[in-house]
C-alpha cells in the first residue's frame, strides 16, 4: 500500500470550528470522489499538551494501491478539483505532505 499523509494547517483567518466545518462539509466530499482511493482518514488535533507552535490542525491519510495509482488519482479531474480546493481553507505556506510505505505492526 502507498499512503500519502497531509499535515494540514488552517488559514490564519479561520477559527478551528470554521476549519473543521469546511473540511467535513466541503473538502472531504471532494476527496472522497478521487478515483483509486482505497481509504481516507482525517485526524483532527484534539490536544497539544506541550503547546508546540508547529503543531498542525489535522493530518489526512490517503491510501492507494501504488505510487502510480496515486499519481493517476491526483492527475484526474477529481484529484485536481480536490487539490485546487485546499487554498480555500488551508495555509498553503505550511501545509505539506509525506509519502509513506505503511507497515502494520499489530
């Protein structure tokens, strides 16, 4: 499995509630339409006990069968729509992605 993890930072002009509402009501439905997407999870930050200034607002995880499947998905019209929507609620100067090969331990 190939996994893309997006570390999401809300736009500075949005409250946490506005960020989550936009994500759940607008962005998640767009991403859900991306072809070849096997699994999609959004993890919203519940606590930041150390008060880290670099803590993100959410981490989105997207699973695909392969790197090639991911590349085809983001190049599709649905993928381009979802990527284009990010600037409507994310601070694109801070938001970033990492690409993983997932290994299940337990």
